[in-house]
């Protein structure tokens, strides 16, 4: 899917910085579209993409490494404004005839920037500002035509510029929160230097996305696996707006859902949106297959494979229903819609083993195999998670759906350690409902990444009244995280933890002990299996 040329656009050449996606998000927060491309994109392709400006990201390499990632030097002569950040600035200086000094040690941390007069980059920001450094090499002599736009105590050339060719460089990182006025620097580049229009709004995105979907699918039918999570829900709402009844959502109840999940999804989509929704209750089949299984990987495989089988069957049934009621004239379901997001599609550049791009394979459970021969419709593949949420709100989805915490495809099966049985599912559902309702009541639910209960295969001794008990243990997992890749346990108020524990032990039959999980990720994971 491409954006219409009418949009302003900033291209970011990715040299492997852990902050590349942050740069893209900062620019989009200015309501300007930004796109990440590989560092070695040829100049001819850049011309085709018609960007208003180009950012060279930072990166872990030194410009003196023999394998240092290089850009096509012809890009410097395209007359498009450029901003090099950190490694990007050093590369720029090296290519344009300046000098870069090799340094084996990186300079990390906070610093104070002193701005020279008259730089467009620092327009309206004042003479001094706090900045965040993380660089190795340093520019020691300017390329011809350049001047220093700012300095720090350690560096004469902390910001450089050639206003004539509109090429700028920053040794520090304007995109991170530790450079509090960095957003204004980015705005200056985007608006004052690149003259972008603020035309990347959710309203315009939705209109464009609907147009593109209509063009892609024509009068054909589309099927979507609706999980009740944010991404597939937003895709459902978007496609419904674009193609109405040409979309059918399939919602599979695998018997491993949270309490009342199937009700919520059917209410939001069937009743509020009048989406054509096929509800498949396959819970008995899933639980039958999981009988006696305790190994985590085996559980995941069984659930993943059965999901595909159920989905395939459901699509065939839909087809038969269409033919029976005379609406089968456009053949089968050629298109499959998916809630793929931008971080999943950015081509990863792993330079120096940078872990920022390592994608977890097991999260594709519930993804459908290629052999199903569907053509994919992925209308939100340009969006970051926070943008998907904005799109959802704009499309009229309720806040409870849009700000929902993530829930794994294999559901409660990976939160029941040991065998999954109807009785143990019942215990976990009740405990989980208490965790969620207490988190909501205390205004904590939306402040954390995830909060849930886990049922352990451990019994312990307790005492209730005069009776000795020997019952199950529930662990509470509450974490904060930006993207699920790393996480830390939340320092929840003791009072709230106490209430959750008290209610679970009093109200959930079969549980006499509650523990709080105080492990971070890594080395632990968020889910227990
Ligand atoms: P872990 O447990 O690997 O989880 O730290 C990181 C994030 O991913 C979610 N998760 C999944 N999501 N299918 C999904 O759609 C899965 O199989 C799956 N496994 C884990 C998890 O809830 C957390 O947010």
C-alpha cells in the first residue's frame, strides 16, 4: 500500500539506531507522514518517493568501520533538505569533505547545548537547551560551506548546517524524551526547512485507506479473523466502513477466552456496527485436543493448528451459505484482512547485533499459513500502535476496545500451567475477572501494559475458619512496557494488591494463596508459558 503523492512526507534512512522508530513517531506527531527505509536505498528510488525531507538516523557503527553502512552519495545532490542525527551527521560530514575523529569510547548522557545565532533548526528555542548524547565518533572539521549551529562543552560542532544546500546535522538525539525541546527542533526541520503540510491526520488516513481497500478488492469478498484485540477490531471497523457487507468477520471461540469475551465482541461488532459476523464455538474441540497436554510448546502448536483448521472450515461454510442465499456471484473469499502494524513490516537492519529489531516468532500464533492462498488486505500496516488506537476512536470503537490490554492468541491456555481443564479454566476466569475489575476500579487498568492472573500447578496448605485447606495458587502478573519486548513489574500500591488477593481467596473456590510476580523481562517473559 502506498500513500498518495499529495501527502507531505519525510523519509528516514535507517542506519540501525534503536531510536529510528522514535524519530518516525515524533515526525508523525507533527501530523506529517514519515516512512522508514533501508540506509542503502538508491537515489533513484528516493526521487520516486518524492519526500519533502530526508533524515539520516543514528546507528551503532563508526564511519571508520570497514563494514560501516553507507548511503548512496547521489542523495546529497538531490536538492532535498537533509538532517543527519549522530551517525547520520558523521556520515554526512565525511561524505561532504569534513573531518570525523574516531573515538573508541561513546559519550553517553545529558549535556547542555549552546546555540549560535540564526539557525533555522533552533528557531524559537532560545540560546541554551538540555540535550541527550549517545555518540562515538565526533566531527572535528566542517565540510566546505558549513557552519557550526551549536556547541557543547565537549564539542565545537554539536550541530552543523549548510543553509544554502539545506543540509543539517545534530550530534545529539532530538527524538528522545531526555532532549525535552527536541520536538521543537524536529518541528523546525519539518515545517520551516522542509515546508511540509500538516496533512497526516487520522481523518485523512481513514479516507485514503478506505479508497485503497476499495481499489484493491473491487467487488470481491474479504474475510477477517476477529480476535477482539485492538488491531483486528480496528481493521474490522475500517473495512466495514470501506466495503460494508463485502466483509465477513470470523470470531472463533477456542474455549480459552476471558470471561464474557464472546459476548463483548458480538455486541460491539454485531449490534453496534452491524458487521457481518460469523461466530464459531469450537471450544469443546479445543479442550478435547488439549486434554492431558502440559508442555507449553505443544499447547501452542495444537491451538495454532486447530485455529487454522477451524478458520478454513468456517470460510467454506460461509461460501456455502452465500451460494444458498444467492449472494455467491463473486466467487469465494479471495481476500484475507489482517491487522499487521508498521513495526512488523519495517525491514530490519541488524547492524552490530542491535536487538531493537528482533521479532518474536511465537507471536504469529493465529496467523494463517500462506498455503491458504489468500491475497492479504492490510490497511493499517503503515500505523504505529498509538495511531491504530486513534484510528479506532475515530471510527467509533468504544474506549474499552481501543485501549484494551494485549491478550495472547493461545488465550488462557498459556496462563494455566499444567493441564487445561474446564474446572481450572473456571478458576482462572474468576480470578482474572477480579484482577481486571479491581484494576479498573482503582484507575490502574489503563496505566499498565498488562494485568492478569496465572493459575499455577501448585497446591499449598492454608486454613479457613477451623478447617485446614489444600488448594491452588494464583500468581498475579502486572507489568509496564512500551512494546512487550521488555517489561518491568509494576510497583502497585500495597492496598490494591491486598484487595485483589483478599477477593480472590474469598471468592474463588479452590484458591487459598495469591503471589505477586516481581520478575522483569528479560530474563523472564510476560506470559508464564
Ligand atoms: P512474552 O510472554 O513473550 O509476551 O513476554 C510479550 C507480549 O506478547 C503477548 N503474547 C502473545 N500475543 N500471540 C499473541 O498475539 C501469542 O501467542 C502471544 N504470546 C505472548 C503477551 O501477552 C505480551 O503482551
